């Protein structure tokens, strides 16, 4: 009987030891969840942000007669917060159309000085928002995906208010009030979508950063006018920013 050379025996032992590891390494890694050709999502979102109205460059004319009063429109800035519902349809996990329905509470303030007296003017309103956003999602991993989006945002405001503290004497009356009509903003931004590693359940955490713009008139007269009882300020926001966080279920 021939003896097995020591070198061959050593190689055989090494192979026997490494074989299980090599077999495991040869197996493909477990893939993450795959996207459906067409999927739908529903969820909730909450947000905080800020709104701004700039000071018009043209200070010449004002509604209601009389000259524009530079002192009575300083520009405004303040906070916004709210929440609501989000709906989305997505094709191949890449191209989507998102519609949100949410309620916001908006506040802003600006300081004026009239006849040497400083006063703070505060604006406020609540509003329903319906953004219609076209979205593109990039699949960098099964569980984390960046996205960009843009589209119109319909705004239906209500409960507009304005006050001055301490009050200041306007040309035809001391009491500021507010008015606002429905308007449309252009909204865009970027975000991330985090898919939770839950088997057979598609739950995602969307995080986004949004900016919105609405064109206002360039004169004081487009934003403020005077009546027999006081002066009226339009509380339509020109710029708004939001950071949103939500939870959604896709099927």
C-alpha cells in the first residue's frame, strides 16, 4: 500500500477546513426587497419651517387712494408648523407623483417706527395646502434612497389676522387688519426615504427639505391699502421653507 505524501495530506486537511467557508462565500448575498412595477403609498407627515415676505422695492402707489407709506410695510418673517396626509403613486420605484393634504399655522412679524415710536406688527393665518409633486428617486440601496421633487402647491388660507403692539396711527385709522385669497406656490426640494427592514411589510420614513415661492406685486399698493376704519395687510406668503418627517406604508 502506497503511503500518501505528507504534502498532499496537508493540502487535503486545509481544503477540508476551508471548504465550508468557501461554500458560504460562493453563495450570493441576500438581496433587499425589490420594488413593484407600480406601487402606492399612504402616510402621515409633520413639519416645521419659516415664512418670509420681503419689503417691496416700489413704494409709490397704494390702493384706497393717497400715497404709499413706507413706514407701514417693513416686510415680515416668522415660523410655520403643521401636519397632514401624504399619498403617492410610484413606477418602478423611481418616478412618482405625490399629493399631500396638510394644515399649517403661519406667523410673521416686522418692526416699524412711526413718529419716533417703534411698533411690532404681527401677521397670522391658518391654511390648507395641497402640493402636487413630481418625484424622482435614486436607488442607492434597498433601504436608503435620496429623491428630488417639484410641482405646484395650492394654498387655501383662512383666519388671517394682523395686529400692532403698541398700535400706531395710520393715515386714516389706527387698526391694522388682514386679508388673503387663495394662491399657488411653486414648491421644490430634496429628501431621503428610509425603508424599515421589516419582512413582508413595506414601511418607509420620508424626510424632506422644501422651499416654496409665490410672486407678489412689486409695489406697496399690491400688499397694503387703507379703508375708513384702518389699514389692511395682505398676508399671502412669498417664501416658505419646511423640514418634513413622516411615516408611510406602500403596497
